């Protein structure tokens, strides 16, 4: 599935929203953006043929990747072959672009997004320029060590990749660093952001306000987790008390994405991780009404619009 549209209040930007269809349903959208010959991300491998076909009517002079996750670099090789353009990314992303198998994919990631083909990347500088626009490159680790965002100060546009994800987080994937995510969001809060173009395809106006609200939520969540930890509760009991029971995403990712991992990531910034044996204790806390009514931030983004 692929949808192409220009953005209200930013008609110079084309948005490509993509997802693999399974039994007629599309799951976990990803997005790419085109502006003035610059392509920002390339979606996943499963949608690469549709995406490259859709690009044939456009001119692409350069491609940038916000990070090396498979749902953002999946059509790199096809775009590079079609246009012969450079692919710019953070230096830590380049080995994965060249050899995607360096980044193991769990079964659910293979189903939703697939293995990218190898591509040739070049280390990005502090700015990316097109004929009409000048983008600042901002290193925003946390979601991944190689994550970068692109900010156009004259327009107030922030292409955030996955540094900003809407909604209230109730789960986190293995390898994410919640303290790094918060620090990167605070860095973005210092910018006069008017519009956020997220990695899922959701576009938000009043961008600075959304960034500040996200930081406030995550910091308050961290304070609650630390308080319960200081009372002697285990990570699993904290998760149950603060977030409720695990969500369906935990089960079909086989625990790779879970509320427990979110709690553990917070605690890792306070003290060494909890022993594995403690992580396996029985879940006996009841689910709170508020937690049951919420959904994961990732699911909110995928279903948005």
C-alpha cells in the first residue's frame, strides 16, 4: 500500500505513506518525504517496488536516512539505482546500509518490513542543501545511536524520523534508550519548530508544543517509575502498577517490544539492570482502568489519519 499527497501548509512537501498489506490490511505504516529534490527516508523493503515506481515522475538529487532501521532504508538500493544519487546518513549507519544483515531482524520485523537490499552510503555533514532549502542535521540518539533529524529554520519544518512519536508510550523496543530519547527531544525543543513530519507519516502543526508535551509526559512517567523502584518494587510490578498489563504488541513481537522493556530502560539510567530471574516473576498486579484505555504510541502513530 502506498499513498502520495502534498501537505497542507507545506505544499512543497510530498508525503509517501507506505505499509505492507496482509490479508487486505495494512500494518505499521512508515513514510518518506520529498522536498525540492531531496528524499528523506525510503520506507521498507516490502513496498520498495511501488515506491521507486512512484518516484519516476520526480527528480531526486540526494537521499538522506534518518537512521538505519529497516523501515526507513528499505528502498535505498532501488532509489540509488534509479537516480544515481548519493545516500547520506550518520557515520554509524553506513556499515548497516552496506550490509543490512548486521542488524538482525526478529520474525515480526521480517513480516512487516523485510530485509533491505545493500546500498552505498556517505557520511552526512552538518547541513543538507537543496536549491530552495537549507536543512540543519541534528544528531538525536535514543531511538537508535545513528538517528538524525532534519530542521529547516526558515520554514520551521522538522523531519523527525522516529525521534518523535506521538501518543503516550506504554512500551519500548529492546535496544531503545529512553533517557537518550528524552535528551534528544529536549534538544529539539530548543528549536522554533512549526511542523513535525514524523517517520510514520503523521504531520503535526504547533510542533514545539507537541515536543514539549512529550518531554513532560516521559519525565513524569520516569518519576513515577523511580518512586516505585525506591519503594522496592520489581520492574515487572512497576510495569503492572504504572502501565497495566502488557499489550498485544508484546506477544506478537515475542517480548521484543513491551512495557517491561520501557520500565527497564528507565531503571537502567538509575542503576544496573535488574537480574533476569527477577524479570521472570509472575504478573499478579491488576490492570488499571486508565492503562487499559490507552494504546501504545507506535500503534497510535500507525492508525493516525
